[in-house]
C-alpha cells in the first residue's frame, strides 16, 4: 500500500481543527494571518512533502522507479488520481532512481559504445606526424555543430607517400556516430604537413556506436535479475547457472529460446562441456514443470575471398584476422561487411586498398520434398548467377540451367531461391542437398546459428 496524498483543503481542515482544539485561536477567516499560515503555508508544504514521500516509495518498485507516472499507473496502485498532482509527483522522480534500484540486483545500465573507424589524412610532406588525439569531424552544420572523432594512436606518414591512415574513435557514445563513408572531412585545427581538399576523409563507414540503454531496457533486465540468479527458478537463472557452472561459456554462446505455448524451452549452447554434462546441469537448474532441450547451434559456413593492392602484404595474417572476426561472432550476431573491410584494412599496413571482396555461403543444407520445387535460400538476397556446387547427400551434383535455376520467389527483383521444376534431375524425396552462393550484404544469424569461416583467402594483386 502506497501513500495517497491528501488534498490541500483536507490538510488545512485537519490542522485548523487541531489548532482550535488545543488553543484559543479560532479566527481562520479567508483574509486572516492564521488562515494564510495554515492553508497557504503549512498545508501546501505538507501536500508537496506527501508527493515527495510517494515518489520515494515508488522508487523502491521496479515497475515505477525512474518512470514518469501516469493516471493508469496510479489506478494500478489503487491511488485516486484526483488526489495526485502528477506534474508535482513526477518532478520528484529521477531516472537515477531506477539505476540505484537496479544496482541492488547487480544490474547496471549499459552506457553504450563508441563508434570506431579509420580516416585518411592527405599529406604534403614526408614523415608527417599525426598526434594521438587529433580531432576530426563531420562537416559543421549551420550552428557550427559537428560530430567529433579522435585519433587513437600516433602515426607518422611513410616516406614517399601522400597519405596516411589512422584509427579513430567517436568523442561520445551512440549510434549517431555511425556515419557513412566520406562524411568525416573536417579538420578543426590544422596539422602541419596535412593539406588537401578535403584534408581528411573516411574511406569506410564508422561502426560500433551504440546508444545508452533506455530506462525500459534497464528495467526489463533488472526485473529478470530479481530471480535470475543461478538456481533462481527462471529461464534467466538457467542461463546464468550454465555460464557459472562451466568455464568457457558466456552470454555470447548460450541462448535460451522459450515456447510458452508448449511450456518448453531450448537451451542453445555453442561449445562448452559434453552434452551429458550440460543435460545433468540443466536438470538441476530448470524451472519446475518446464522441459528443456539441448540444442547445438547450426553452423553457417562462410568463405571470404579478397584481392588487395599494396606492397609486402602478410596475407596469412590478414586471413587469420578474418577468421578471428567471424569466429568471435556469437549466437544471433550479424556478419557486417563494413567490419570485414575494416578488418582487412587494419590487418597490415602494406594494404592500400581492396580490389574485390566476395562472401560465399557454403554447404547450406536443405531437404528435398516431392511436390515442392522452390527452396528459399537462408541468406537471400543473393548475388545473381552465383549459385554453384549443388550436391545431394549421395554425392550427386546438379547443373544449373539443366536441373535447377535461380529464381526471384519474393518478387523484389533479386534472386532468392532455387527452382527444381525445369525438368532435369533432382534429389530423392526426403534427401538433403547443399547449396553454395554469394551475398553482398550484411548477414544476420538466428539465435540457434553460429558462423564459422570455411576458407579465408587473401591475394595481393
């Protein structure tokens, strides 16, 4: 039960009656000093303090801490909305109330992340020094405002070169700093030896900037944490318990997928101990009357092929960096083309550019069903003409244009499926077949999928 503020008139009457009963003061006429002190003074102040006390009470409720209170909230709390000045009440509520409450459950607001990228300085002399912390930015608007970035290392331009690349980080966290290629062209303060029009630019988009977690996002995580401890009887507790029990598991490779209609859930685990060990631990952790099924993630294999221009490029190191990038993607993550480009460019100082970059989805598995001719490809849309190496589990290979063809099943103008209806050979009913094809866009994986690199091939041309 929370405090229900009194109307100012109620407070005044209560104070007036108490004073009159305890003293000879009886003149509370509208223009009397007693009325002014009691009504406009003490009563008004007490009503404000009651609103402040109500705000303090609400700060202890996870559903209301730091939230702008509405009439519906008051109704849910059983408080007569007519007795509450919502503007006054909300003036005492701070977003930090939610942070303080969440902290009690070891839950802290995600502050967001800084966007990063690379800029190219145009140099007019040899061995130009670009100091660490040099400010660059987008072009100022009409008010002189711009998005600022800082270089994150000290770099000296190579002798005989007219430009030098430097890594940058946004001055502030947030998605606003994920800017497109060619937009960072402003140099607020001149750097000796740097010139050109523009003097600096970003060949690729900056990426990785994330906004601060919202109140509602933090509230949802804090509510889970109330009973989300290991053995806490919730699916969040199940996930936390698995992570705590086995070295090498974290939130990137454990995912709980609930089916509320069937009162079941899948626990998707990438890596970790044996299946039996995971199942034994799950029997200890799972909520009563809810069944959990261990699922190992489906591996999505990507081949990456790149031709780079430059001199004395350590292609083996570049290939290893590509494998590391893809290998570090967790369940449900996204393979970002700009990040692939950034990985290649940052892998070796000898790389001057990327002449070509190809991403191929390899050995994507489908099951042939008699009577069904069109099969949508999981990473569609695809690069037109790129479907190849269609093979069934018996080892039989099929020929494009004779046995199958690429089709635009969704009607959006780009191929996204293969069609077996053209009259050639096809797999047997129920037989699986695999398909290779190229994509030229970011690839998002499902919560039960894990990306792996098949071949990473980098060639200096």
